[in-house]
């Protein structure tokens, strides 16, 4: 099982190299907030230039389905046989190319493996006591997901929305993990889009 996961990850890395310059396709795009969403797939697709896309979540570009509310642009894109989801808050921009799609797809595959793979003890000395991802009072309990990753041999944990979801949209988040190693407790943390290494 562990060997198969490593081979799958290697294949995804190789695939990202092969996808360089691959044209991208917009599968679906939505813009809105709460229960007010508009389909903006056609508009977003029109902004694709060859192998890249850059578009702002701007009411002047996209129809405003929720006046007065802070909105989010969600885009599902495809390059070759890889597809991935992206999103940004109103006033921000999304930049996508084939290599980025492959990279996000890799993280999604690791996330799926971490949540579904059986828990196999690879290091009985290391115990994850708790793990949280978020900011201020908006934090998600991600301890079980981290335990599964560690059980399957992953010790480098990325602090990303793709892996843990986004409990505090528009705010810089922190991943904090408390663990016990050989009877001694310690706490480590990493800012959003950084990684931390467990012993």
C-alpha cells in the first residue's frame, strides 16, 4: 500500500512535467455567496489564453449575483487528464496553468489517500495529540487527517486549503500540531502555504 502511494505520487510529479504548455479547459466556474451563485463558465473560458488563465473576481467582469455580499469565484479546470479546483475571494485573482493544475491534483490525490487509506502504524513512537488549521476562532480539527498521513509514512505536512479545507476564508491561517514522541510532548506550526516536518 505504501509503495503504491509513492509510485502514484511519482507518476503525478512526472505528469506535471509533461503537462507544461498543455492547453487548459474550464469545466465549471461559479461566482457568488451563500445561496446566491451565478454560472460564469462561459465568461471564465473566454479569458483562457492558450495554456494559461488569469481572471479577477470582479463585478465588472463577472455578473454580480449577490449585491452587497463578499463573493467567491470557484473554478474547476482541466489540463490533459488532470483536473483541479481553485477559488479566490472577491477583489483577488486566480492564475491557472497546466503545471498548477497538476500540482493541485497531486495534493488532492494525497488528501484522498490520507482520508481513505487504512491506518498502518509506521512509527509507534510518534503520537499526534491534536491538530488544528485556521485562524482566530475559526479553526478546523484536522487531527484525524494528520494521523492518517503519519500512519502512511508522510511526515512533511503542507498547511494548505487544498488539503484541509478553508475554515477562515480571506484570512491567513496556521496549522498547529501537538504530538508526543518517546513520551515527550511538543508543538509545531506552519503558516498557510508552508509545510512543517514531523520527527
